[in-house]
C-alpha cells in the first residue's frame, strides 16, 4: 500500500466515525471498537489519525454498522405533498466523500477524462467524484457566461414545466474522444440527462456511465435501453 493509499484509508475511517457519531454515543462506539472514548474523540475531531494497522482494524469493525444507501435514505426529507429535499445529503461532506469513493472505485478502470453535470444541485456530488477520480469536473448552465465565445447548447423540455429550456457548456470544457461520467443528484424524467448526453455527442466525447444519488420511477431502466451504457442510482424512489 502506498503512502497516499494509507492516508486515504485513515481518512475513510475518520469519515465513517463522524457519520456513526450522529447515531451512536462515544460509549457505544467504544464498545464496538474497543478503544477509549478519548481516542475516538480525537479521531472524530480530526486531532489525530489512526495508525495504518489500526485503520484496517477499525474498517473491519465498523463496516457492519455503516450502510451508505441507508445513510442517504435517512436524510431524505419528504413534505406533505410527497416532494423531497435532499440538502441534508448534499451538505454532509463526510457522507458525500464516502459515496464518491464508492462510485470512483467502479469507474477507476474506465479511464474517465471528465465528470459532467448540470448546475446547480449536481455540482457537489460531481466535485467529490471528480476529486476521487483525479479528473476535472465541468457543468452545463442555463445561461451563457460572459467572456465565453463558443458553447455547446442543447434545448430540452422539462416535463414539469412544459417550456423549452436550454443548457450551455463552453466548448473548451469537453473535447473529442474524452471519456465522460455523467453525474447528478436526482433524476426524475431524464430530460436534463438526455441533454447532457447530447452535449457529449456534439463534442465527440464518449459517455461511459451515469450515476445519480436518487432516481424516481423507472427512468434509469428506460435510459439503459436507449443508450446502452452503465446507469445506476444509489437510491430508487
């Protein structure tokens, strides 16, 4: 294991402990890990990192207590109309990092060149995943940026609005032959994601997969049939 990999493993343990601390007391975590409360407190507060050997032990001990999908579901907030808010997911940097590690592990061998998303809610997830893959993240906007001369632009009709929308992406952001992972926080009808796929086509880039935190209905299955690329979500509603 390289030094970088060892440090990443230690940081993963700290993130897991921080997540678990929201549901377990230090006394309970002490019983699970066999470590003194004072030591666990220093890990959670970021005052010290566990040793390489201890990090491995802790990962084995804590793994049965952490389920990323359940952590995401627990944070989805529904209102009386059945609409949901996912801000508690996007704002939890430890959870987002753990999700990104899991996604990146599936695509690390795919030679990803860029992570592509649409502004704005997809950006936090895309940044975390791009960071894990060590690639750039680019995102399409609903307005043209001043100072950019050439754009890829795609019109689409969101089913909820019934009006024509346009996404813009600077042409320098995506090049021919680049391998692209498309990421977003939520997919409902799929129009936005189809627009991103069309941008890849305009640029001559190659979409190699799509990942979403939350999908609604069977839209993922529809997109799989239409585009024949790996598409998945962490949670289906």
